[in-house]
């Protein structure tokens, strides 16, 4: 979890880097580089935070690899898919 102090530090670091890019590069390229940095920096920080939390940021989403099973409300059959293979009902309850 990110705390308030590290959040403020990351905001000021990104602000300093974008101002530095705008000062070093000529006008349209500096603006484009700063906007690209503002777009990519949160994605990089989110990926790092997800990797710190149990290694979940390895490219896939959090729920990948976990299949959902459903239980039919009419006949209580457990299945995967959109409708019950036994009775054909589409009323189902998700089981995690």
C-alpha cells in the first residue's frame, strides 16, 4: 500500500522530470515528452506496486488462471459455462 509521504514524493518527482524535459527539449518535443511521461509513469508505478503484492503484476490480470464454477439454481448442478448442461437453465450462482 502506498502511503501519503511516498505519494507526494512521486508526484513531485514526476513534476520535476516533466519540467526538466520541457526545459531541455525544444518546445513541441518537450511538451510531447512530458505528456508521454505523465501517461507512462502511473502505469509503471502501478506495475511495481502489483509486483510487490505477491507477484501479481506479471503481465496478466489478477484473476487469470482461476476458473469460475457455477451452481444451477434449478437443479443444483455444478458446471462451467453460460447454461446448465443438465436442465438448460440460465439461472446460476457463482462459486469461487
